[in-house]
């Protein structure tokens, strides 16, 4: 089929890259935004614009708030029929569930605190299994007051899940699609290295004044080479982090007996009760346990705050409390957990020193999830992710430019379809994200279900961008540029500026205030990034306008350009 191995790698890189590129560019873009997901949360929820807070008192603040949480309606409706055993008793329309576990989580960038309750299902089909209906809440840790549940944390609850699941929760299909794309991406990276034998030269080669096909290929090669280690590392570590999830059907069903036995053995080794005893017992002061944990960390020369706290088997004599350190001062995702007996507060178990294998795993996981405080490294993550977007986008452009004249002569619509899809997933995706921010500021703050309206705005705007891309793609069938690229760049600029202006008008937190008078970099950073994006979009729109004006659509000129293009990219 192919004359040599390099040609086969070229075919693999081209077609695998095209097919998965539409998924990967979404993953890269929203992965870049997720680096500052908490800052987007602050921008989207003006009531949470205050300084980050440490874990507050459990006894005085968290416990009263946890006791007010109710089971999530959707979780109850979906899972109660699956977990309840009708042979043991009737399933009434709604029964009160006892709390079995509490948890609370915060980071060094979170003013608000996330918390939740696991409610135990009575008369369960599998009493020894994990039979929980969950309820979650977000509170102001200064007072314990709940943040409205129908408001959307756009950064951590939308942009971040889009990065790894495409926000497609049905049967977890989005997670599996992203995993498959990451796996294929590794093959595309290897095949790209095989294709481009002169990698070092391509690192320094970019000719922006050449025709579109040549400059797109230069930029594709340049961004691919510069960020190659970044791309490979994140594709690989993403697969490692979700490895257990991908094999969940096997571990949950075929290996369930072995898994349950392992939990029993682990509980015996650590002294942490696997099951509740069924004997009621009060909960001792968790604040005292937290103070002990901090003293132990300080004694090991690693003083720090609590990042995650969990109470197991609530109200039972087998209850125990797990306190984990916030590891924002290091790259590795390490909790240094200390566990206490819930009824007395005495230490039960302290996480042992890590093995070399676990240290490597925690370092790779931490490097991918970037919970650390290093701001410069965070911006390098953003740069690497955006370089991935540019690499994929220019790959789309090169694919279309290389084939559209031939397709125009043959009357084939392939290039037109690919170009419209490329517009949808490059500029259309950015329009959807900025449009969501505009909707966040335009919708009334007290609107019921405001988060659902923002989600609808996101997909609605993206659908309109896709429709526009296809409607305006007719010139591609005539071997010319699609004006949708230029028009959507102007739209991005307009929406980005509108988002900044609306933020200032609706909240009073304009850039003069957030930068100079009452500095709040979480909001200022989002506004400044939007303005920079608007500037880039305007520059690209003007460049595309000049390219459209310089086009030569006559057949004779098209043949000449096609011959020149073929000669210049013959090495690919």
C-alpha cells in the first residue's frame, strides 16, 4: 500500500490527526482554561470574590452546614431504585436517609469551600458495598452560609469537566472518547516525529508571508516541535490518571469479589474499620483532631493547612476521621493523611512513607493536575495547551489548503466540510466560551436555574457558530478561503470586550479597581486575558482579510499556485 515506512506514518498522522483533532483541540483549549478554573469561578460568581480561606472550624462551621445538606434530587431518582432491594421492603416515594460520611475540600485558590454528605441507603441490595446517595454544597467558610446551588462555577464545574469528559455524562461516554483520543494522540505524535526528519530545522522555520498552505505547515511544525514533550507528557499522564476508570467495568463486576476482599484486608492492616458496627456513638471534637494532625506535620518539618477532611461511618462507634494536608507547596499530589477514631479522637493510623512507585505516580499525577502554588509554571501550562491548539488548528488549515483546489476541480465537497468543522472547533469553540461569560453577566443574578441557562447559552452559541461556518463555507468549494474564519474572529473580539465591560458594569469590579485600587487578581486576570484574546482575534481577522484580498481565483493562477504549493511541501 505504501512505498516505505515513512509514507505509512504520514498517512497515519494525517488521518488520525484529522479525526481526533476535533476532540483534542477541545481538550487542549479547555485544559488551558482549567489551569485557572478557580479564577473563572470568582469571575462568574461575584458573591465569592473575597480572599481564599483556610479550612474553617469543623465543629463550629462545617458540621452545622453538613447537617443541613439534603440528598441530591437527581442522584436520588437515578440511584435509589438501583440500590434499594424491594424484597426487603417497599420503596416509598421519598424516605429520609441517614448520613454515613461527611467530606470537605478546599485549595489555596478557593475562597469558598466544597462539601458533601454520603447518605446510606437502608435495605440495600448489597449491604457490604458502596450504597450511597450523595448531596453536595458550597459554603462561605467565614460564616457557613450556603452558596446558591443553581449557580454555575463556570471554571471548575464547566470548563474543567469539558477538558476530560466533554461534559457528556451519559454512560461516561465523554471520558472514554477523550481517553481514546489521548491514546491515538500518542500514535500521532510518534508518527509526526517519523515524518519530520529535519526536526531541528523546523524548530527555527516559520515563513508567515508565504501563502496560506506554506505558513500553516510551518506553524504546525513549529508548535508541534516546541511543545512536543508537553503534549506527550499530558497525553500519557492523562491516560495513567484515568487508567483505573477505563477498566472500571472489569474491576467493578468481574473482579468485584477480589476488590471487596482487598478492602477488608487493607482495613485490618491499617486498623481503619471497613464497616459500621451498628452501635451509635457521638463524634468527638474534629477540631482537636485537626490540631493534632497539624502538630504531627510540623514535627516532620512540613507544616501546612488542611486541604481535605472526611468523616467515615458517621454516628457509629466505628467512625473515624481522615485529615489530609493541602500539598500546594509541592508538585506531587501528596495528602500525608492522619486518621483518628471518631468517638475519642485518638490517632488510629498515619499514612506510611511512600514507595518509589507511589512517589512517581503521585509526582506525575500532581504535575498533571497542578494543585501547586507556582504561578509561572501555571502560565507555562497555559502556553503549552494553547500551542497544542495552534498545532491542531494549523493542521486543519494545511489539510484543507493542500486539497481544496483538487476538490474544486473534481466538484468534491470534502474540503468544504472539513473546513467548516475546523471553523466550528477552533473559532466556534472560543465563541462558545466567551459567549457563556457574556451570558453569565447578562442573566439576572437571582434567576432560578441560572447555571442551566448558561449551559444552554454555551451550546446554543456553539451551534450558531457551526451553522455560520457551514453557510459561509461555499468559497472553499471554489478553492478560496472561508470568510467564516475572519468573521468569527471579529465575533470573538466583540464578545471578549463585551464580557469585560459587562463585568465592570454589573459588579463594579472594573480593571481600574481590580488592578490599582482594590487589587483582586483572580478577576483582573480573567479580564486582562479576555482583552489580550480580543487583540489577537483582531490581528488574525485583519491578516485573514488581507489573505482574502490577495487571492487569485482564476483557473490559470490556481494551477500555478497548486504547482508551487506541491513543490514546497514535497518533503512532507
